[in-house]
C-alpha cells in the first residue's frame, strides 16, 4: 500500500500531490498537518512532497513533524518538491533535500532521482551527483511544465509502486 503525503502552505504542493495520485491511480492523498508518524508507518511505500520556504527551510507542517516516530527502514520512498527557481535560485527545493537526508539516515530506499538538466537555478540541497533527489517543480516560474514533468516522473517511478 502506497501513501502520498504532502506539506503545503499555498496549495501548490497539494495540487502536485493530487496530479501524482491521479497519474498513479492512488485515491488517498494525505496532508502531513493531519497525520501522525504512526499513521504513515502503516504504509509499505511513501511518496512525499514538500514546498521550500524562506531561505531554504522546510514547510511548517514538515518542520513540526515527529521525525523520530517515523519508520521508513527498507521502505521505498519517492520525493517531490516545490520551489521558486527565480526568486530563491540559491535554495531551490532545499526542503526536498532536507527530507532526503532525514529519510536516508532512517534507511529508506529513495527512488525517483531526475537530472537537473533543463532547470534554471543556482544551488539546491536537493541535488546530489548532478541529479535532483526527486521531482523538482516550480509553480511560480515553470507551471507550464508541471503536468509533463509529473507524467514523465510517474512513469519512471511506477514500477517501484506497483
């Protein structure tokens, strides 16, 4: 059973979560503000989304989340993040990188890395070895690319969540 969970402040990450769910045929999409670590632990696999705030900070609900209570050891996890590649080009999608580090330390099998080619930004904690650790999205500057990027990414990760 795969759970899709997101943290959002302006609604963009929720919209992306719903598009990902629709493309994967998953009915349940959860807002991290409304669930506990124990509830997420019931899922075999997770798709996790976050927006980046301020100067590369976690979205508030993810920042307040009980990371110590989350068990992702051996679970397959895919990440997606929202950021502003123009106004915050030096911290683009940093929150996705922060979550990646937390989940890696907890033993998650993280899938869905994509090339940073075709993105315009200066720096990101979400880039490891020339790739984003998950799907990077920008509703402020690249909204016209969101649906295609989601469709392409979902097809790439689908075998991990079948």
